[in-house]
């Protein structure tokens, strides 16, 4: 089955899905973020086939989300987040917050986040970059932007 190419759509959500919309990609990014940087570590943690993991890693490197760095002479590589990849982790933290609220159940969230600046356990909250107020789906109007295409 051919995967739909979302990269050419005039929609930032679709374009983002083109980079990380395959289900394994966010989990690979999560693992690299928490320090599982080598192929064997990623495969062991995710239980993913070598073929699928290789495809995902190559795609994420090609998209500029991960960087491949050699760590010995065989060659073997470890993977690190680029600036673009680190910003995607912010999106994953929002996804995790949603999952913690709606899917964690009685056990509660599987991980907690300690904020470096204040040292407190906290969650992610979306804020307006202009005024600093909370910004959620019911707090905005969606307007055409400069990149909109008209038919």
C-alpha cells in the first residue's frame, strides 16, 4: 500500500505528519530524546524489526530531524536530535499530556517531567507568544496565512 504524500499540502499539520506521521517515528524520537541513541538500544526498547527501524531512522535523518554520528570504526552510528528534532519533542510532550489526561487510567502517567528552571514536576501548557495567556483550541480563530493556496 502506497503511503499518501502529505509534504506538498498547504497545511502545516499535514506536512508535519509527512515527517512523523508513521506510528514508529514519534516513539523513535522519544527514545533518542531520553538517551537511547544506538540502533540496538532502540530496537530492544521498541521491539521493532531491524528493517522497519532502519527505514524510520533513515527517514528521520533525511528529514533533518535526527543526525547520524559514527561512534566506532565498523561503522556504527548513534542518533541525536537536531534543532528541528528537539522542537518536535515539544509536540510529543503535548501528546503525552493528552495521553496522561485521557488514557493513563487509574495508574496515572507513566513518566513525569521535571522543569529545569524551577525544579518542579510540571506539564506542558500552550501559551500565546504575544501576550502569554493560555492558548487552546477554543481560544483562537483560524485565519488564512501567507502560505495558503486558493483554488
